[in-house]
């Protein structure tokens, strides 16, 4: 039996990195039946697949279709994809983000901090990073009145659908219930925005590049709203938490970062994202039989391009498993590749920076309360908790 056939989803959930390392060496393009798809684990193969006309993002097998509906931004291409992306992306371009990010995120971060500031300890994942991430995205996107605990429940529920490669009915049910809860709030909101547009991405998704007086239907945009809520609310918080774990495990690096925050923080953010990619994979499908690194990927095959593995490819980085904020800057894949490259990269990085600056200014001596946390996940990866003393 080949190594790939021995892989279980539970092993991937617990710690996928040794599995990816072995696949990169022995079976870089291979079927992994436990995940119902093929895996591509090397940097150069993923780069090739993302740019190749022989692979498409359009897929009947992607879990996001069942979970969130179609058409959606992730599994469309060409004009249909551009139309869906056009409603979201302008609000998150670097110059726009620079105009509003401080006034949006700093008050949210300071309010979250105030709740545990004098307590001496907290779980920074659930009490700080996740609420900041969820509230910042929701407020920027047009959901003005939904509280942090509801938003956190939303992205945790949505993620169960997005990662449901194994078609587990329990996961599907959690996601369906979350979608119903979101729709109950989104539909009346969209009805109001159809009549009275505003500057939010939610409003733009309804109106952008359409003749005056016409709008898209909720059915056309809601699947992409759900996808953006999931990634946009979940990932910046998880990226920040992953980075802080790296820093707390490497006190020398943490000390040098605090001594030179302006220069080292942007680098540290990228190193944290490289080290543990919050979104580990993207799905592509072969349009025809296509050879990649000498292996034929048969027509119709769904192939999971594993960014989390490409980010640790030893042909690109020395000691790739080691977290090291002093590495020479080099592009990683954590925001994706090709036409579906993350629309929220600048927003996410700026938000993580503010959240960490607020935290470090108030609590420069953070340390693990009970040792390094347990991580879970391969499609999405983050610590389960981040208990610290302040
Ligand atoms: C650290 C935080 C984030 C990470 C690591 C991340 C990562 C990614 C990745 C890997 C993709 C490509 C997925 C694929 O091709 O299947 C993606 C797409 C996307 N991201 Fe992010 N993301 C982050 C934050 C955000 C935020 C804050 C937003 C809010 C606007 C956002 C919105 C999107 C959208 C709309 C797409 C779909 C783009 C398309 O299909 O054209 N992301 N993201």
C-alpha cells in the first residue's frame, strides 16, 4: 500500500506537516482517497496548476458548492467570477484600506482588550483575536448590528461546510443551520440596501456596474457573501493567533520584535502566515488529462493544492519548519494563487498589525499560561485556545 493510501483525515487534522513533507519527497502529485481528492504538495506544481488553462476552479465537487450554494466567487471563472468579485474587492484595495483601517479596528481592539485588561490572564484566541477579526470584517462589509459572539458562531458554523470533503451529514447540518441564521439577517438587510444603497460591499454586490434602478437578486450574491463572511471573519484572527504562538515559542524573536516593531512586525506577520497557513488548500479540477511532474492527473479529477505544504517546500526555504521572523522576505502562498487570489489580503494584514500593536503596548510581557496550545485542522488551521498570562 502506498503512503498516500495510509493517510487518514484525523492525522491531517492533528498535524499535517510531517505528512506533507513525506508527500513532497515521495508522492508530490497523488490521490488521497481519505480526502476524496488528489493532493499537490510542492511549490512549483501548485504554481503551475494555478496558472494552467488545463485546470479550472469551476467544480461540482468543491464542498463550498453544497455548503454555500452557486454561483459563488470561488467556483466561477471569467466574466461571472469578475462580476461577483467586483462587488467586494474595491473596498479592500490597499489605498482604500489605509483610509479606514485604523478608525475601524483600533476601537474594536481596545474594547476587547478592556474586558480582560486587569484580569492577569485570558484566552487570546476567543477573547481577542477572533472577536476583533469577526467584528472588523462584519462592520466593514455592511453587517452593522450583529454582535461578536453571533459572528464567531457564524464563521465556526460556516467552516464546517467549507471543509466537508468527507460529506459528513453532521457537519452539513451545522453549516445549513448557520446559513439559515445568516440569511434571516441578510435578506431584510439586502431588501433595504436595494432601495437605499450605501458604501458597503454588501450594497455594492447588489448594485455595482448595473444600470440605475436594477439590482442583482439575493440568490446571485448570497453564496459569495457567505464565503466572504467565513474567510474574512475567521482568517485574520487565526493568522494573528498562529503568529503569536510562534513568537511565544521563540522568546528571543519576540524580544527583538518588540524592540524594533515598525521594521519587524510586517515581516513577522508574513512569517506567521507562511509558517502556519490559516487556509491550507485550494481546489482545482483537471479539464483534460494533464501531466504534472510526470504524473497524469485524469480529466475531471479534483486536486487540492496545498498552500500550507508549498510554504514549507525545502527547495524554496532553508529549515522551512522553523518559525523565523528574520528570514529574508520572500512570497508565500497563504493568500492563494492565480485569479482567485485573496481579495482581503491588505485588510487582513493591516488588521493583524493593529491588533498586535494594541496588545503589545498594553501587555509587553505576555507568556503561555499552560504551555504551547494544541492546533487542529488542515484546510483551516489554528490553535484551539491561546491561554496566556498578561
Ligand atoms: C489572514 C487572513 C486571510 C487569509 C490567509 C486568506 C486566504 C485566502 C485564500 C488562500 C484564498 C484563495 C482560496 C482559493 O483559491 O480557493 C482567499 C480568497 C478570498 N478571500 Fe481571503 N484570506 C484572508 C482574509 C480575507 C479577508 C479579511 C477577506 C475580506 C474581504 C477575504 C476575502 C476573500 C475573498 C472574497 C476570496 C475569494 C476570491 C476569489 O475567489 O476571487 N479574505 N483568501
